[in-house]
C-alpha cells in the first residue's frame, strides 16, 4: 500500500517517492503527502518533478476504485513518469492548508449543531455540512458560537481506537451514510481538546487558532429533514 505521510504530519509539503503504477491518466506512488478526495475533502493538487527535471502537474488526487490507493491525476497534455522512476512530490500548500482549516472548523460545527451529518464538502473557498434536522439555526448566532469556540486556541491531535471500540461506541460516528476508514483493525480519531472527538481520516490544523474568523454564509433547506450549513472564511474580520 502507499504510505500516507499526511497521517504522520499533515504539514509535510513534499516527499521523494517512487512511481509504482499507472492508472489511466494517473500515477501511484510508494509514499505520498497528497490527500485523495474522500470524506468530503477535495483531493490535493501540486507537481511531481522527475529526477531529470521534468515536471508533471497534478490536477487532483483521487482514490483508485479497486485498490483504494491515491492516484495522482496528471493534467491533460502531459505524459506520465515511468514506473520505477523517482519524483519529488510537492503540494499546492496554500490550497491544502485552507482545506485543513475548513475541515477542522467543520468538526467544531459538529460540536454545536445537534443532528446527524448527511453529507458535506470541503473546497478551498468554502465548506459545508448537511444535517439531519427539521428546523434551521439562526445564522448569526451560529457564527458567534463557532468563532467563540475557535478562539479557545484548542489543541487538535489524532489518535487510534480499535474497530471493536468504535462498534461499542457508535455515537462517535457523526456521518449517517459513510463509515470512517477501518483499515488494519484500527480507526483514526481526531480530538479538538475540550470541544470535539470523532473518527476521521482527513487532514487538520494543530490548533483552532489557525482557522481564523469564519462566517456562516448561508443555511439552506434541502428537504423536510435536511439543512445545509455553508461556512466561509471571514476575510474582513
């Protein structure tokens, strides 16, 4: 399997890797700092630079449907680096870091909103979660609550629990239709100290202070029992 270096350090921006396979217009590496689209978080982009200096732009990273390995999709008009060759994999860090800030913020949102999560999406310009709930919270009050919790400078860290422990505590899973990754008999967890604890395989910041001020930009009714809460960074704050 590809070694997922972002689980060891989400702030690592590059690595030297060996090309181990091709999938259509994408490349599989023996290790990577690139996060593949999953759990609502958009996959990473960046570049792979061959040892001879040739650059291969990565448009997005996705999971291979058969193996589950990250596939670094090379932009149209470019060949693929040869299997067995070495490349320097470098993230579009500015975009990834925004994903990390948004993803952590959505965990804080989960600690405030009482309802199961029915869907979500994390991009670089906005993020959203859909909740199984009948009424809509007040947008301004929710913004105030979110920013109050983010300002606590809470530490964010990961851990592991066994699949058996998760099954014994099913309420830890907030998503109603998607289960967290359970490879190898253990499940990765994310703790936001004093605020939230849940299974998650995504990338996060180390402290809520890194997220900055946010704003609930819109709350949409997506059905009798579904509300979509949209979050943006409050760049004017």
